[in-house]
C-alpha cells in the first residue's frame, strides 16, 4: 500500500501524517507500507514516530519533489505542477504492483487527475482524506464569483467511481456534507482524526493568581479573536479584571489595548514545539471560539490538542463540537451562544472548583480511550477492506 502526501512540505501536517501512518500500520502489520512525501516532511514524520516509540520496520519512506505553492488546494492553478507528479506516482504503483493508495491530503487538481488516471490504471483503488478543502462546500464558497478559483465542488461531486472513496475526519462532517449532497453517500466515509496523544502529566489547576484560558494555534479573526476581545472588554470592567489571563499557544497579532490580558505578546511569530508544549501545560482551560460554521465541513486540530493536554474545553456550539461532546461526555462546557459563554467564564472566575475540574479531566482521559488509534484502525479497516 502507498500513503502519499501530495502537497504538505516541512512540518505542515506532519503530526497528522505520523498518526495516520500508525493507524494504517496497525491494519497491515505484516505488509510493507510506503510513505511518499517531500524529504523535509518525511524527516519530521520520522522524528514524531520515533519520539512516540512507534515501530518503523514495515514502513518505507520515498522522497518526491513537491513544490511549495501559494495557490489554495482548491485552485486549478496548481495543475501544471501536480499533473507530472500524479502521473509519476501512478506509474510507480503500476511498476511496483501496488494496488491501493491513500492520499493523506487532497487538492482539487489532484482529485481530477486521480479520476482521470483511474481510467488507465484499472486495478488501482484510491482513498482521499479531505482536510480543510471540504470547507469550500459551504454555501458562501459556492457563490458564482468564487467558483472561478474553487474547483473542489466540481471535482468532488462529479465523475465518481467505486474505486475512489473519500474520507473526512469526523462523522458530523460526513453527515453535514450528505445533507447537502446525498448522492455522495456511497463514496464518502468518516473516521475520527488520528492523533498521537501526550502522556498524562500531573496538573493542579488554579495555582497562579490568574486563571489561564488558552487558545491553541493562531489567534485571528477566523479563530475567535473578536470573541476574545468581547470577553476582555466585559471582564476588564469588573472586579475580576485581575483574575484571568488568555494564553495564545501559537501565532498572534493583538492590538495594544488587549496586550496586558493576552500572553505571550509576540507579534506574528510561530513558536517552537518546545514552547508550544510548555505553554499548553500551564493553561487551566482551552477556548474554542469559532463560529458555528467554522468546523461544519472540516475537523478542528485544536480540539484534539485540548484532549492531548487534558484541558477542559469552553466551546461555542457547532455540529462538530456537539458531536464530540455527545460522544465523549463531560469534557468541558459547550455553550449555545456568546451570552452563555460569558456567564460560564464569570462562574469559573468567581467559583473555581477543583472537584469539578478533576471530574472533567478524568472525562478527558476516558475520551482519549474512545479515540485511540486502535479504534480508528478498526474503522479505517472497514473502509479499506469493505470489498
């Protein structure tokens, strides 16, 4: 079997691909697996696998030349760069007598090329993982003026074959897509997002003068920055103004008036993995402040970060978060709207409860058991071996 990363270079998506390789190797422990990707990406994936004590004996790594492109993954401007790449990959499979390929990410031209190449290579079966590209199926992205650059809907919805199946990272995402495009049912499957969770560390909440609310990843308009500002504007006018701190575990660009409440205050810089781990360990709660449509058609990596670091979550309700709160239990607070979120934060600041926190942390531990890679392997096995 071939696992192919067609677009990500360097560190980008390497944690996902490392976990995904583990999932597949559990399905085929005695079969040689080939992971094909850009060399720097391969190096990052290898390091993650070695750090997590995963066996690499049945995995062969093959470097291919992948260009770093500034075009979105839904844009056909990528076609001249991807066409020779996909043709060489299918030829390699044919020469090596490999009959299954999993694309660990997908692009619009890549999907188009795959459907075309399958007409030539009739013994090959393909599986494509959809990440953020599925977000372009939302109504706003389907307006006529955006269709010039967004070619994913056409390539995804038309010309399908039983030998090419798509995988989204969450059953709620699959259900949302099928509500709009029911004819895709026979081609669309779901698994939970594979993630290599960290080992449990001892943690006692509320040990500093301030309760620390963390934001995993960048803090910008798409990741709830407006909501963060509303929270600060509300709290700084109360007696609780010195009782909270918002920690950004990633890139940020914060206006001057909010910097005293938001840490760290570095500007437009990516932090190292070591600093990411250090900051994540220090927060008390995780904030997931995206709008209800943000993760309708794509998974939230930040949500799985909160599980990994065992941080109770405060999230605004969406189909994605609703699905996982229903599945995993009392892992935090799912708020119907901003008013409810505000009340919850005020309640936590006024009456911090170690007992409740401990119960939520235990629920997070149990949630990770439900999302173990062995469980995801079983789900993926049913997709890959359905025939």
